C-alpha cells in the first residue's frame, strides 16, 4: 500500500552531506513507525518503509549532487522536532538503493 507523501503530512527536510551522511528532519509526530529508507532509482524517489510494510514517499525532489552522495550511505537518521524545535526521538534507519 502506498501512503501520501510525508511532505504532505508535515514540514520535512532531507539533508545529505558530501560524505553520504543523511538525515530526515520532520516537525511533528510521524503517523507511522518506519523501519527502512530506500531510494528507488526507477521512480526517482526516497521512500520510507513502515513497520507493517507500507511505502511512503518522502515527496521531495533531489538534485544530482544529493543523489551522488546518497549512494554512499547505509543509514539515515530520522529526527523529529517538537513545536519549540527541540529534538525528540531520533531514530537510525537502514538505507538501500533499489536499482530497476
């Protein structure tokens, strides 16, 4: 089952360093528990996989520089920000790139 993009549910940023460190920073509580993050090259999208196997697209565009760096990563830090911008419940998720 495909869920609405995360960026439609809440403010979200996708941060990728040149060395491949990746963070998804979102404001507010996520409606789902995520266990995995993947980049689908065919769909050109970052997707979150929920605990019960549903897919949720990040809903953000990535530039070429981000994509090159993204291919170096194996883990993504997902960080929830509260209304007063405090970090709450950071979670480390495994990452993979799917090639079609």
